[in-house]
């Protein structure tokens, strides 16, 4: 049974999965709130794509990430810079958990990283984080260090990509 089905069967009126997309959130609120009690929601403007080239298997989907921060480009840039500054420590924590065969720590930290990278629309990173989380749940860390190496490479690739396509040159 899916999370959605479980929630609806428990008596909820509706369901939203993570990551929450602000536009969809507003639509769900408008659907269920009595319109005479609440003014219409603020309309979220759409922005032209920030990266013009067509991405195949993108490191990051900037347009989706931008939608998640309601079009606030500066906020997204700050979040991405913060992510790039903090993620090396998070990867070292994952590596330490693998080396110490600490499945619970690996599961928790990989889950957090999966959510962060999902919200930032970094699909390959989220996917590898999910794989690490599942490895920890199953208690089999075989290949874990290969995944750590892949994450480290993705960080460098992402940093280079963002510096050349999204962050202004200094």
C-alpha cells in the first residue's frame, strides 16, 4: 500500500508527497479551503528557463529547483552554494559510517542527503543517496565506497557545471 493510500484510508482528505512544489501546494489548499473564508492565493509567476540548452540526464534541473523556491533565483543560488560547501562533510560522514559498518548512521545520513538533493533537483545525487539508504536498511554495504566515490565525483561535476552555467563569474 502506498503512502498516499495509507493516508487517504486513515481519513485524510488529500495527500502531497515530498518534495513539495509550491504551486501544487497552493492548488491543494485552494481545493480544500472554503473560498469565502480565504482570499485567492497569490499567483506564482513562471520564469523563463535559466539554462537555455536542452539537458539530457542533467546533473541538476535548475528550472524545477527554481520552481521549488517560488522563482527566487538568489535564494536558489544561496542554497546551492551552501550545499556545495556542506556536502563534502556529509559525504565524509557517509564514508565513516560505511567504514565503521554503522548501518543506522548511514541510513539516517543518506536519507537526509536524499531529501536535500531531491529538493534541490539533483537527481543523480538523490538516486545514489537512496541506494546507500537501502544498502544500510538491508545491512549489506558491499559497493558502498564505490557510491561514495561517485558522490564525490558528482560534487565536482556539479560545482563545475554551476560555476559555468549558473553562478556569475567573479
